[in-house]
């Protein structure tokens, strides 16, 4: 009887671990999705408008 209870606890912990990893990833993706567009484009001082032409990027 103790073995089945322990096995069920292991299954519950495994499922909760997988769900928490999935939730953390979903939260991170949602945070990235809600960032302003310029925050994604502008990094390390190399800012270019999202609608810039190729000649403006030179």
C-alpha cells in the first residue's frame, strides 16, 4: 500500500513540475509579447524604426 501512495505522490509532483515549467514559459512569452515594439527593435544603441527603408538603414 505504501508503494502505491509513494508512486502517486511521484506522479503528482511530476505533473506539477511539468505544468509549472509550461506556465513559466507561457508567462515569459506573454511578457515579451506585451513589450512595446521599439523595445524589441532597439538594442545596444542600434535603433532603427520598424518601418525604415533600406536606404535609411545604411
